[in-house]
């Protein structure tokens, strides 16, 4: 096991930020830690990395207790904190070499990491001159320097533009091939894009822990459709295999089916038979989305 969290509770004064958290993450997993703002994601990550103490419970990283064997445990962790603290006046390479010297890492290896995270062209710039996306790469490079087994990334894509987002996601996927990764996000789509397992947290409690492949396989089919005219529900229910139908907006319907058969053509047939035109039609991964909604509201 790479990460074992046992009965962890954290109080900030009176407030329970974490309420008896238990989870284990195996070597090689990329786990998305999903939850709304204030759910307790950063708090748990600070505890796993040894930057915050627990009120109760224990954490093991690669078998080492984060409190009693802190140095051994931290050697195995790369951490990108939520508010990635960088020395803005330092140059990229200088900053990373400075970090590397703490771990007694050779300069040659620093160059390798710089290349790996795609920072070669920016290596001679001041950190203050970098875009947010490149600053995140510097943070990621710093987290990777000592070749840790476990990576803890706290909202690594927050504040990035769409292109940077894709790049950082790909980078996480890439490094995730050889490491155990736990990354937090409040964006559902992010989890689908990067990981194979999702842990959902809400109000300090884990409310779901699912394998993404299973989640997708058990998914009920949901089609969002917009017709050119308003349709009464009494007609809609004639569409075969329909499990539920909701008229979300004027001529918009969300149709859920309990079949694996692709129902898009049946919806099209229905429209045709009733003299309607389809203005838009999309299928959705309702499962993670509905799971998130039901469990966090
Ligand atoms: P998330 O990362 O999921 O947004 P956090 O772990 O940052 O959530 O916060 C969980 C809860 O704990 C929030 O209600 C937050 O306001 C509170 N909290 C976080 N840090 C502190 C702190 N240092 N002192 C008091 N309350 C805190
Ligand atoms: Mg946070």
C-alpha cells in the first residue's frame, strides 16, 4: 500500500474538518479526490504529507508513519500544495537546483526533470515572469525532484486556461504511469480525464469511493435532447426503454434509459414519427455527475 489513512479526524477548534477518514491507495493508482470547496481535501492532503497533525488517527506512506517516521515517509512524497509557494525572484533553474541541493540531487537530474515537465524553454526565466501554467510546472518539477513514489497534488489545474489545463492533465497522466498519484479537484470532468479511481469527500466525510471503469460500465444511458417544438410528456413516454424523462427547459429534455443499446437513433425515430426536428442531442456520463450531485448537496 502506498497510502494508508486510518481513522483520521481533524478539528479546527470546534469545527470538524475531517470526520473519521479511512482510505488506502495502492501503488500505481491515479486517484481523483473530488469534493466541493471546503470539503476537507486540502486538510487531508496536508495531513498525508506531514504538514499538519491529526486530532486522531494515523497515516502511513509506503509503510512509514507520517508522524513517528516523518523523514522516511516524506522522502517518498512529492507534494504540490494548493497555494504553490514559489520564490518569484528566483530563476526557474536556480529555484529547482536550490530545491535539489536540499535533497542532494545532482544538477544533471534537475535538467532531466526540467525537460520532463516541459520547462526547458522557460528554465532561464524568472519565476515571476511565468504564466500560471508554467508556475504549476515548476511546482510539479519541485515535487518530482527526489523521485518520490507518491505524488500529492492539491488542485493542480485550478486557475489554468484551457490549453494549460490539457497540458497539465497530460503531464499528470504521464508521471502517473510510474507513481501513485492522489490529486484533488472540484471539477468532475477532470476526474474522468485523468484517473482510474475517484474518492468523493463532502463535509469531512468520504461519501463514495469508486473505480471509474465500473462506474462507466454500470452507467445508465442519459440523452439530452432539444426539439424544435414543445412536447408533452404523454408522448415522450412512448420512447422504448425510457426510465425517466424530465423537461429541463422549454423544449429541452433529459432522458434516462435502462439499456446498453444506443438509444440515440430511437430518439431520432421518435422525433421523426411526431413531426419534430432535433436541434441538439448529446449523451452524458450521468453517473459521476449524478453521484456528485446527490452526494454533495
Ligand atoms: P477543501 O480543500 O476541500 O476546499 P479545506 O481542507 O481547505 O477544504 O477546508 C475544510 C474546512 O476546514 C473548511 O470549512 C475550512 O474553512 C476549514 N479550515 C481549513 N483550514 C483551516 C484553518 N487553518 N483553521 C480553521 N479552519 C480551517
Ligand atoms: Mg483545498
